[in-house]
C-alpha cells in the first residue's frame, strides 16, 4: 500500500533541487506525492535560514501543522535542510513544536528512507545532524518538477564567508562534483527529454578549484554545451571575484548557454563591500559588466543587493543606487540585511534601524523597477523564442514560459504547448512580465 508525502520547500534553487532528490528517494520506497497536505502520511519542511524571515515562515507553518498531527497521530512530521544544520536549533524547534518526529540536515538527506522506515517500525523520533558530507560523490535519483528542464548540482558549499552570510556555516566548504559525473548526468537528462539545465552552486566560478588538478567552470560549460540535444544552459550563482573573462568568451562562442547572467553585487560602495568581505571593488564589477555587454549585447544582467548592512551610511547607500543606475539591471533581488547567528557581521556595531532599512529598500526598488520596465520595453514588437513552462498562474487559457534571457512571457495558448519551444510576438511589456501572441511552434 502506497503512502503519501508532501514536501514544502523554502529558499533557493539548491533547496528546490534537494527536495526533488528527496522526492526521488521517497518514490523509490513506496511513497507517492500528494498536493493535499491533509491526506499526507509524511510532511517534510525543507527549510532555509538565509534571513530571519525565512525561519519565521518555517516556524509559522510548523505551528499550523499541530492541528493536522492531533487529528492524525500516525502522521510523520519532518524538518530538514539549512535551518537544521545550525547549532542548537533542534531543542529550539522541539520546544515550540514537540510533535516533530524527524529532523536532519543537508548532509544526510540521502538517509531519509532509512529514517522513515525506523520511525514507522518503532515510533521513536529521529534527530540527526551530520557535519561531514559525501554528497559530491553520491548520484541520487531526482523526481523532477518539470520533465523538460532540470537542476544539476555541480558543487556544494561555499568558502567565501561573506560577513553577513550563514551559508558557509550550514552548507560547509566547497566540494565540486566530478566533471564526468556532471556530464553523464546531463547526458542522461537529455536522453530523458530535458532541453534546459540549470547548473547550481553557491559560487560556480570556483568550480574545480578543489581538485588535485583544478579545472575551470568555463571548460565544464564548454563540454556541456557540446552534448547533443541540450538546448539551453543556465547557471547560478556567479561571484564577481572569481568570474573569469574566459567565461565571457565561452558564453559568446557557445550555442546553448543562455544570454543571462546573475551576478550578485550586494553593494555599490567599496567600503561596504570590504566590510562584507566580498573581495572585489565596484570598479571591478563595472568592468565585468562592460566586458559582458561588449561581447554579448543582448545579455540580461540580474543581481542581488543588500540594503542596511551594519554601518551603511546614506552616502554609501547612494553609491548602490548610483551603481544600479550605471548598470541598469534587467532584474534584481533586493534584501533588507538580516542579522544571522554566528556570522561576523552579527557582532558589527552600527546595526541600522529597521525603518531606515525599509525606507532604503523602497527607494532602491523604485529604481530597480524603472530599469526592469526599461529593458522589457525593448522587447515590444519583437519575436522571441520561448520555452513554455506551464499554465499562467491567474488564467488557464494562458501559458507562461521564458526567453533565453530569462524573461517571463505570458500568452494565450493551451497545455499541449508545455515543454515546447515557440515563437511569440511581444505585444505589451510590463515591469515583471512580457505579454505576447503565439506566432508558431518551433
Ligand atoms: N541578510 C540579507 N540578505 C542576505 N543574503 C545573504 N545573507 C543575507 C542576510 N544575512 C542575500 C544575498 C545573497 C542572497 C542569496 O541572499 O544578497 O546573494
Ligand atoms: Fe554566502 Fe558569500 Fe558564499 Fe554567496 S559567496 S553563499 S553570499 S558566503
């Protein structure tokens, strides 16, 4: 008899992919997914701790599970992922939610089936956090959300210790997966109908630096670009300190690497960048942007920005706004700085009051949306190649997909188009989406 599972994922694409892997492990063990949380026999929250808000979301969802668990005592409630990998978190969660009967971190998710089997057998809760990690060697099956596109981890962990960031503490040091394992995985995915891959790592530009004979991310990309049948290659996240000019050449000369680059800048002030331990300057960042635009004029540039980092003055914030005006990003994720336990910046003086942080975020977002609309307007009247990803969220007669440059396009169409490339004429550009009319299937 099959049991049903429900996984709720918080946070980044790395987590989304981990959830796909855990779903794959469960499906190998007589579990089937359900979209209805109330009928699940196993509910798993795959958590994020990058900002305090992410953690509160997890805790509030856990709170709401209490009633479901009371009605169904056999229900197994699990919490896993980055949040669990933090020191002393298990007692904190148990204090608030004693009904949680499974907790594990990012390094032992491959043991999920075994944990479930034990709990089903003897009812005893399991809370296990493992420090060392072997994920770079494991080849785990994944149950993909989309048949036509897939995430592929190329490395795990981060060595950079940006002073605001908790990731190096919860995801450990950089471990690159073997080049031949990655290439074999992409080949298998393509055979299975995948046309687009997203290569994942906290800092993909330092891929291969941990090998006895280092190889570059650029050379890995080149090899993946040559795999017959692959149509689109995306990657994230790049780091300006490691981003190489060799990579620009590879993208320019490749047939399938998408013309979009997500390059987090975090701040436009050299002083703030120094205190963030980012190890590059505003000038270096602008040089990369210039080289990228010269080589690939239609490239879409996106970024991450933090406002209200400890000690950020109004002038330093203005330098960020000025950088945004200089680059004119296609899109950006902007965040209010959130103090994270154990990070260096937690102890920095001059933490910025929340009202100032909020006000800066608002001013920054106004500039960001202006640029986003500006870039989108350039698409009006043009035909673009779109990979259709699914039904539009608000209207079942519309489908939604993405351009090579990562823009979301919505147009009238039916579900039979999902997973196909189509030509769409853009009729209206809005700040976050392009609307258009289907021309033809490609
Ligand atoms: N507060 C706010 N934003 C953060 N990020 C990482 N740590 C924090 C933090 N403590 C942002 C950075 C990073 C993105 C994934 O999250 O901009 O690039
Ligand atoms: Fe965090 Fe910096 Fe590593 Fe990115 S590069 S994961 S921001 S420490």
